[in-house]
């Protein structure tokens, strides 16, 4: 093809090159997206998780338009290779995210894979899935010395303000 | 290109070697069946004009090969081997996980804590597989996981309930 500067310089290009070509990349992402919609939590390489995030959120945006929408149904039909997930997408995932405008997915990086390739892995999930949380919820232990002292201080302050009033 | 110079040099040297061997053995083609003359077996051969035409490139001598002139001293060797760009970089992005105390990278999840979560999700998925029966049978309702001695609440009314026969783990509180 004509070797333009546009072909050589890739400033601002957001889509990564994956697989054997653009068609192969879309097919790969379609498989990963189908798996994500089925299992709601997926472990892949970092690059693939990052790429699929965009498509996952766009799919939810299309699903929110409702299943009577012609374009939405075509998109869901193309992107989900396992057709029993189409009702799940429109009924479960669209209603789960109806109050949110964006940010339906969460991606976290994992330690490198244990194989010889030591690939950089990531886990990507839809928010609100039924599985245990990836990030542990921080619990404040009230029985610490510092926390007990602070509690006592707050109570004294409340007593003093009570006397002044 | 030095490569073509080398090829030319080797070809010339092989030709010269061959011709000198032929002279020494006395099998010179130019001496055919003629009058046997008692003389030296090595007769002066007419020089090939081709040799004068080609530029005497500096690569034609076999003595032009790179070799170290002096032994590298241990001081010089140490300077090269211990240069910062050859040393392994020190990583400052490793810290202990606040939950389990294993080491983890700052930008990544803790491997040990994720291992726990992974095992539990695998067991939940096995239970889901059993409930679904055949493949490609995903229901169009939400799922909720309940452990032992847990009753479904108001929010779990229209959801598929996945039972796990163990006590709820402390790190699974939602």
C-alpha cells in the first residue's frame, strides 16, 4: 500500500495490534467477551483485558437501549457467539447497570503467570458479580489501643460540649 | 562492501594456491607433449594481467584481522563489568500485603489472597455447572451465593441461589 506518514507513525492510535490481523483481533476479543459475559470474571493477559474492557462497556451501552432496538440486537448477536447469553445480557446485565452511566467493568493486575512465558496477567470482571471481591474490604478494628484512645477523646469532647450547652 | 572484498581475496588466494601446487607437481597445462628439455620444472609463468587491473585492496593481505593488542587489566574489566547499566536494577515496587503479609507488587494483587479467591470462585462455578446441568444453559436472572445457615433475604427474591456447604469465609462479606 501507499507508504504514507500516517501508516508509519502511530501517534494517538488506541487499538493494539493482536493476533494475525484486524479480523483475528476482533475474533479473539469476541471470544474473550463471550467468556466474560458468561462467567462475569475472566483471567487473561493484560493487553487482552485492557482491549476487551472497551468492547465490554460498549456492549452494555448497546444492551441498555433495550432488546427491541434493531442495532442492539445485531450487536449482541455478533459479539456473543453463545446465543444463550443474549437474554442474560439484556435482562441481567442491562438492569444491573441501569443507574450507572459508565464504569461497568473492573480490571486488576495479577502477578505474572507461572509458565515459562511469565506473561503479565490481569483479571477483568463486571461489577456486581456474585463472586468474592478481588479487593478485600478494609475493616477498622475498634479494639486497637489507638482507636480506643480516640473513642475516649471523642466522648470527652461530646461531654464538654454537652456541659457548655 | 568488505564482504565482497573478502570473497575476492579468497578467490584470488585459492587460485594462486592451486597454480603454485600445479607448478610444484609439474603438471602444468602450458607444457604439452613437446621437445623434452632438461631444465627447471618451475618455469616462469606469464603473470595474469587481471591481477594488476584490480585495485590492491587493503583486505587482500591475510594479516588484516582484528585482535586485541593488550591484555585487559582486571581494573578495566571491573569497570566494565560493574558499570551501573550492567547491574541488575533494584526494584522498589515490592511491599508486604496488609492482609496476609506475603510480598506483592504495588500495582498488582497479592498472589496468596487472589489464590484464595480463585479457589472459592472455582468451587462456586462447579456448583453452578451442576445446577445448570447441560452446557449453554445460562439463566437470565441474577445469581447470589449463600453459605451454611444463611437464608435468602429480600434482595435475593428473584435471584438464582447457589448453595455452598461451608461457613462463610471472613474475606467474603458483601
